[in-house]
């Protein structure tokens, strides 16, 4: 198991900032569902305890669709979704690896996930990072 490191990240305009504890060598998931494809989202699943929003709560808007289970949070100023509560991991957070400050990242290993066929593939989705 990789030792956890504190990564910082945020949205494009900098109003939303957060910290997340995760390995320096990140195992990320590239999903091909409609919203992930359109937004270029690269998932890092972490426990809710490993995520801390420290700036910009007032700048965050929420978007839900389909089942309404996932809570997609985005900056209402720049439109970037840097994290959200996923339907697949409702007690966790999915952080957009593309929104992490690069200096804390040692490497990124991407795994593909067929989110277009979510129901048939959910058992194959990456677990929460440790």
C-alpha cells in the first residue's frame, strides 16, 4: 500500500480549493459515460474523511440527473467540476485528477471504465483509494 500524501487542488478560477489524502502514485479511472466524456473527468475515488473543502463553498452549485444519487459540484464562476459525490461511492468523493496541483503527483495510472453500460459494469469500478 502506498503511503498517503496530501494533494491540493481546485477549480480553474481558484475560488474552490480543497485537499485530499491519497497516494502520490494515483490510480485513476477514465469513465466513458456521457458526463465524464463531455467534461474530461478523471476519477480518484477517496473516502469522505480523506477530502477537505477549505475554500469556496459559496461558489459551488450542484447538478443532478438521472437517478439524482450523484451530486455533481461545480464552480458557478468558471464551471469546473473538481469533485463530486458519486452514485457508485455515496460515502466517498470522486476528485478530478485533472484539478489536482501537479507537484504532489508522482505518477498517474489510468484504468478505463465502461460507464456507458454502468449497470452491467459497476462491479468492475475502482474502489476507494487507499
